[in-house]
């Protein structure tokens, strides 16, 4: 089978090229992201391999199907930019559901610790041989409360790592796992009592802007907010307004509501016209990274293995454990 690989970066090829001889698939790597205009590149291919910011809208689905594509391989867990309804009866969508829960959880803790102890600012300061520690004071997090919103595989791992540094862990989930050992509370209680709030839920109609003006108002004035999940879980304008009012001790974002144009790309020589992103990055108590929480050797290896095994299962008519369907 032939695979058209979209939004390719050098690091994507490392493990895929290692495993491809074992599977015998032919792959063409394209730097372009998938959309209705670039979908024609996949003409003559059996499958496309997509990442989180590829846009598989209805028009793109129709172009792929018309040109012979039958399988969509998401090399990520998220699929909020896939029109599953349009794929029905045309394209089988397969994903990698849990390639890096530990990697994301560890990165979440790292971001929380960094924004609290201001290590990102200290690094820049000492690079200029400024060794003053004024305005770099943090707080001890042992004994304080962390609220985990979303207790799936990543949320459970986040609970474990935060618990490992002595924090009290509480959680909120629409479908709580009572066997997880996590103490579940209402969303309002989580907002009102947590010193650190960490987001680990998928982006759905229900969860979009779960962090908005009203929920922010319920939070402690010195809370830390961390998002390593999906950017649109946070209403960016409401967040900026709260930062201007000095609401948070710190905010750490590995995702951004309008990240598609910027994240994973080098924009250092360009003028950025996203005023909200510029404003966010101007705050000294905001840390922004480029959707890298998953980014470990182990994660990339797992992504390649599971993605290629997903296609093998489709090819051989085996049960498709990682299929995503329209509800």
C-alpha cells in the first residue's frame, strides 16, 4: 500500500523510515499540510498520514476519496480537525490514542514548576550574566492542591506525577473513574480550591472554552493554569483580560487557540499579526511552548509503530481497535 505523509518534519521520518521495511509500505513525504487544495497530492495513494493541524474538512475528504484514498492515519490522538461525518462511507479514520501519556504528564509538571519558580526567566537573565534573583520568587507546591480536568490516560498520569511531588490531587471528569484513586470534586470546587489547574480533556462542544470569564473568576487570585491539551479549551480573550487584572501567579501553555498557522513552524523572520498571541507572550508570568509535550523518543517510536500497525490491520481485515467514527 502507498501512503501520502502530510506536514512532514525531519523528526517524523526517524522512526517511520526505520519501520517501513518491515511493513513493506511505500511512503511519500510532503511538507504541505493537508487541506482541500493539497489533498490532490495524494492521488494514487491508498492512505494519508496526518498530524494534529492537518485540516480534513468535507472538501478535502471528497478530493481524497475521488482520487482513490480509503484510509486516514492520524499519527496523533486528537482528531478535532477531522470531519468524521464527511468520512462516513468514504474514509476509514484510525488514530494513535495513547502514545505518550507519561511524556505529556511529565512535561505538564515541568511547565508548572518552571512558571512557578520562574526558571524560564532565570535562564534568559543569567545568559546576560545578570545573576540577581529579584522577582524570581516562587512558592513551595508540596501540600498544595492540583486540580486535574480530564482524567483519561494522560490525566491519570498527571495525577501521579503531581502526587509524586507531594501535592494533594483532585479531579473532574464528565465520566469519572472511581477506581483511579483520584478524589473527584465538582468543577466549581476544583476552580475555587486548586493552586494549580491542569487541563487534560479532549476538545468537544462541551469542553470548548471550559476556561472562560466565569470559570476564571472562581479561581484563586494566585493560581497557576497549565494547558497541554487543546488550545480552544481556553477562551484566549478572557485569559488575557484576567492576566491584565493580575489574576494568575502564572499561566503555562503548550497549546494555543489559534496555533495552526504558527506552531511547528519557524516564524522568527516574519511579522506576527496575531495580536492575541503577541499579547500573551508579552506577560512575564506566561510561558508558551510549541505543542511539544508529547515530544520524546519513546513517543515518536510508539506513534510510528501504532500508525503502521493500524494500516496493517485495515489491509488484512483485522479488527480496527483504533478506528474513530462519527457519533
